[in-house]
C-alpha cells in the first residue's frame, strides 16, 4: 500500500521531466504548484523558463491547472500570463482543492498528475485523492517561514527516495 507521504515519482526539477513519457503513461492533465516548483518562491510573475514549459505542455496537449496556497490575486497573475486554469479555495492538502482542480480540468485521478515541491501539501493532497504525484526539489531556498519548518519534517522522507529516472529527460 502506498503511503500518503510517498510520491509516485521523484525528480530534481519540473524542468527535468520528460513529459512525453508522462503522456505515454496515460496522463492528460497536470495540476502544478507554483512556488518553488514552477518558479522561485515569491516570484511576482512567471519567468521565461516557466512560460516556455507551459507552452511546451500545451503543445503536447496537456490540460493544466495551477494550484497554490498563494492568494487568488497572485495566482491570477500567473494564469493570465500563461493562459492556464487555476483553482483557489482553502488550503492544500485539503481534498476540496485537488477535487476542484480535477473538476476544472474535466479530469479523473487516473489521467491526472500533481507536480509539486512539498510532501505535506502537494503529495499528500494528490495521494489522498488517488491522483498520480511527482515530487520535485524546491527551486530556491527562499520560502515562507513555516515552510522551512515543514522541510525539516520532510527531510527523512526525502532521504528515503531515489530519483525516478524512468520519467526524466535524457540530457
């Protein structure tokens, strides 16, 4: 039995994922965290690298929904720039957040994947809803103060994981 804390996959960065391999595994929808997954924590807007990744994912015909504990106003900045959907209600890992994103995508847990940098929010939330999960290392060491404490708690779980080379780009 899979534990709530263990992702299906663990990779160094969202930018090192081979999304064609993900697509070939039946994934059509992506629920993506913003802070320290797509851009460094606290970024005011999407950078060129994030914009290009979203553009690539759209070309691969993924449906995308951003899911963040940030304010709705901040998430709207990303949504407008990248022309993707978002769901904002409550706090991750509440099921309502992930089920709302699934509904927005018209997706099912079996064809959707959550990508995020935090075990206790992104991975637990996705796993509670039986959605595929990919844990990435945080882009930056800059974080919300309480997140730093949570990272300390995550440390043991992260140490037990090995990178999932089967979904990584061959670079």
